[in-house]
């Protein structure tokens, strides 16, 4: 019998589920079997997890898979300080118990070279904590391509992303390399070296120069800077592993106002806003 026939059989179906999470070259593999097993050369750990029913509506943006795991699960820990910069990917597959066999030479239960039914491929869109469990919400692969993207608005403020191809500013010309001197308890306030200030003339007028900018370090992780007071940076959310002494790169920010574009960046020809929009609407106010 094929695996598809076994799936629908009332007598021969005994499905085993396989969950493979991948993040930055690292993988966590779990199975609902009562023993650990080797599937096509990869080791899957017996693990307590629970998933929602599979439902395919035909609308990819509406189709999600929810998975509950114990709170100490290492993947849940990736989401403690916010969404990871790189996607956590999931491949959920099903095999049949009758296709597994014990290998006396290796001491493993193995499922090698047999049919596998891939039921879901996607990325973890969100994670939450419910009582003593963590919960993942997994989108179908490709569903993000079907979501509506933000459109450019007709506003006084610049609608370009700082340093993008429309802004045209060179990111490398607006970065300061320095080191972390202090991380406050919340993790969202980071102090860096005084060279952050001296890099811009040291005239004491650097407050909020980096608001709207970014800070990053060797792992490739970036965090948005909400505002700064000299070399004290306020972040949207903390880094996972940043430590005092680490080398960081701090990128200057922009408030998207026409004055900033003209006076600080000398980039007015690429300003993406409409600063001369009339403040009085003739359709609402008498002329």
C-alpha cells in the first residue's frame, strides 16, 4: 500500500508526525512517535507537542497552522525579545509506523527511503505564551507574497525608506563603529562609546541624530533606534545576546522632514514627500 492509501485506511493507518524547524543553519527535529527515530538520515527527538487541525481554504493568507510546545522549548526562546530577524522555517511531514523498523546495528528506529507525505511548509509568523505552553503560528510558504503591501502616501513627510534606492543615501557614509559600554536591565537602553558623539563633531548637539536609525553587530541582528541622548540609545526591543564590550555599528537616523533632508543630508532632490501641500482644504473650508 502507498502512504496515501494507508492515510485513509481504517485498519492500517498509524501516522507518525515529523516537525523540522530551521533557523540560521540550525535545526530542531521533533516527532510524535513514542520513541526517537531516524528519518532519511536525520535524527528526530520524541517530543510533546500539539498542533491545530489542517485546514486549506484556498486562500493562502488565511491558512495557518498552530503548534503548542512546552515553554522551555528553544524555539520559543528565540521570540522572547521579539521577532527574529531571520525567519524560522517549518517542514511538517507524516510517515506511517508500519514503514519504520528497528536497526539492531545502530540501536535506532529508522524510516529511511520510505514514502513521506509533506503536509505543510511555511514560516513561523508569530509566537505567544499561553499558561505553561508556547504557541507558534505558521504561515504557508509563499503566503506573504499575496498580502497587500503598503502603498506610497501623499504626505508632507518623506515616504522613502532611509538608505533605500529612492533615498539614494550611502549607508556606509552614515555609520559609526563603536563598542557597548553599558546595557540597562530592560535591554532596550544601550550605552555605547563616546566616539559616537565625537564622530559627529563632538559639539554636544547629537541628541536624536540616531532616532529612526539602526544598531547592529556581528551576528547580523539589527534593532531600530527610537531615539538617542548623546551616546545613550533607546531601542524598540532588546538584542538576544549583545554584551558589554561588543563591537557595534550605529547608523544615523532620519525624521523624514524636509528640513532634515536639506540641511543634514543635502539630499533634497531625492526627498520623497510633498512639503507644499496646502494646509487648507477648499472642499471643506470656504475660500
